[in-house]
């Protein structure tokens, strides 16, 4: 009977999402207190998360353009290249400097049938002036020319340089974004040089990679969006809370999102590896950042490892991260009180 209850408990909490990392067979520790009866009766935690209307195309909202794919050769990781796409909002004016948002695992964030659909979120919120006009980049993990492009089924953990780039606590991936990607963008688009106007985000290993870019280069990136971040012991990521506590506070704003059923590291043999418990390690990040006084927001749901909850709340995460964009409270400013149409459309109104 006890073995049946244990199997039910494990089945309720182990991940089944395509982007889930495999649990480690770590040293045995005592299991967290969980009710076997409650676990056995719990339905699929992801089934209760649905896309916000702001994540869907809306009639009358100008659509931005996604340009690409483009290829970015890498000096930080010799022999590899990064595929990326550029989102250009309909309101972009080359004469006006614009903000910048980077999405790691770009193919997942821009998938029109996926869980995030970031291009729709940006279309809708820029139109209503809830986001600044911003250029966005969807960038995939690096790969050799002979390796396949990541896709919705295989994000690249077994086929690309993703594990090394995203999970290692060094400055190499920051060099890809800051030293290799930004100069190309700056030549093609009028991007603000202000780090407060630069954001970066991702899911799972893409989320810890986003944090690492801002941590290593806070003079270039100050906004971080983290969904089910892999702040676990894949390549030492669980060290971040202690590193944060011991380091001088950096000017980073971060939104953490995770779920109570995200890869809880309960192994089939009954052991528990706390260093590979995704939710627990995200909570540790929250506590460390809070203690140091960081500009922090977070949301804990019931989701498993994936983008179901992150996609459902992406519009709110983006609003919060970019809440300090310029606005006018002048009641006579009719332009500010109108929807943000492209210049040619606005001239006709």
C-alpha cells in the first residue's frame, strides 16, 4: 500500500513538459511534507492556465513585423552561430530611439501557436501605451551549422549548445548578447543606449541565462523576465542566492514566475535532491533578492515545468517590468490620451 501511495505522489509532481529538465539522482534527503491523498486527487496543474486576451490578435490593433531569420556568428563560442528574428512594432520610427527586449529560446516565445506569443502581447500593449515602443529580438541557443535548429519539441538541450550557454555561470552568453548581437542591432535600428531601457527574458534555462546576462552586464541590461527559471544545480545555478547575498546590489529589476509542481526532484527511489528542486530554488532566489532590496516581483502558481502559467500572465509581467516608461499626465495632451497608431495612420485621424 505504501509503495502505491508513493507512486501516485511521484506521478503527480514529476514534469511532462517538453522543455523540462531531467531530475537528478542526488544524495537522499528527507522528502518535503506532502499529503498523498491530495496529490492523488489533483488534476493536471497546467489545465487551469489560459492565454490572456492580450496574448491573442485583436481587431484594429496594428501588427508588428517579424523579420528574419538571421544568423549571428559567435566568437564567444567558436564554431557556433545563433539564429534570431527581430520584432519591429508598427509604431517604430527610425528617427526616435526605442527600447529593447530580448527573448531567449526565441522560437518558443514567438511561436504563433505556442504558450507565450510575445509578439501579440507587444502589439496589444504598445497600441494601448502600456508598453513603450520597443524592438524585440527572439534569439535561439547557439549551434554548429551541422546541428538542427531548436523547435517546439526539442528546445536544444540534446542537439545544440543550449546547456552550456544558458546554465553556466560565466560571462560568455552575456558576450553573445552585448558584444555580438547589440552592435548588429545598433547599426540597423535606433535603439536606446540606456540600460534601463533594455530587458531580457526566458523560460527554464533561458530564464537563468537572462538573469546571468543582467548580472554580468548590469550597465547594459536592467530588466529580467524569468519563467520557471533553472536556478538549480545543472551547472551550479543554485549558487546564485548565496552569490546575491554576498555581492553588492546591482540595479536589476526582475519578475520571477514559477509553480509548486515544477520539477520537485522527487526521484523514483523516494530520494529528494533539494539542489534540483526548481520551485524551491526559485523561492531561494526570491528570498535572496528580497533581502538585498532588489526591485522584485514574483508569482507562484500550481503549474509544472513549462510556459502555461508564464504565458497566461506574460502581459502582466511585461507591464510591471516596463512600468516606468515615459508618459504624460497633461489632460490637454490628446496624443497621449489616444491609441498608439503608426505615424502614417495617426496623420489620417
